[in-house]
């Protein structure tokens, strides 16, 4: 599954065009429906690939001086928004497994002068950082792409400081998928084939140790962007 996802998103990074169900590259209309402001989208327009299902930076407080990690940072849109919140005394780390996305994100950071942002190659179920070193973790429509979501949440819990926060927007299932959908590589890469039932997703977060608050649930996204598959965009704030 990791190889399927890596190949898919490497192609998107190279072509700067999206062929997955998550959205259309650079289409501000889509990003605005997910809670991004005009100011946020215009700050680094090249970083908006339209691949998310929400705005995780809008789900809770991100304060000046804090350390923030973005799981599956892509071209960096959420990292750059967080960077403005934490200011010059804070630090933002984007983690992504795709070389092409990392290259694009680093170029965006250089072009727009973001000195408090770095991008590290790694897997979100094996985070390249020390225990208890992070204040906030954000993730936008990425955890559903990981084969072992339980391990992702345990890793997030490990690297967060006591009192740390996890803000996630992700795709979850409202009903089981047929086996052929689970095995379809295009659906895997477009946030459907690897998604969990909502109750199971939330259960794994709690099992990792998090206290979980559901912020919002968007069931209309199924009709708008996922061809009627039984999914919703789930927005969650979780606390260590």
C-alpha cells in the first residue's frame, strides 16, 4: 500500500495535477470549502495541491513558539500556515515519504522565505523525532493512507509532550466497502480503499492514549468528491 501511495503522489508532485478523488490542484474553490481562508491560500499558492479534506490548523490552538509536526506534509500548505502561527521562535516539521513532494515543499519554503520550517523524509508510522519533543501534530487526509493506523497514532502519542494536541482531518467509512474496492489501487491512493470505519478509527486513537473530541463531520463530501462511496470527512482534536 505504501508503494501504491508513493507512486501516485510522486506523479502528482511531478505533474502538479491531481487525478485522485480528493480534489483538483490549485483550485481555491475546493480548498475554501475545507475551511481555508483567502489569506492562507494566497500566502503560498504553489503549496495548495487540493489534496486534503479539511484544514487541520483550524481545529485548535497553535501558539507562538511551539513545535508543530505535519504528518504527510505534501507540498507544505499546512506547514506554512502553522509557521505563521508559531512565529520565528517556533518550529514546524513536515514529514513525507515522497521525494518529489519533499522537493516541491522545500522549494516553496525557499521561495517564500520560511526559515522556521523544515521537511524530513520519513513514514508517519515511524516518525523521525524524539519522544516528547512536539507540542502539536496536524494531519490532512493522510492517516487513511497508512497501512497500520494504530502505529501512526502510537507514534503521534510518543512524540507529543504531555498536554500536546493532535488535530486531524481525515476520510473515514460510514459502512463497509466491497472487497474489490479495497483492492483497487486508485481507490487506495484516493483516500477510500484504505479508510477505516469511523468507530474503528476513533477507537484506535483512544487506544493509543488520546482523549478525543469530534469537531465536525462532513457527510456531503461523499457526493461532492467520492462518487457516492460511504465516507465522511472527520475532523478531530485529540489530547495527550
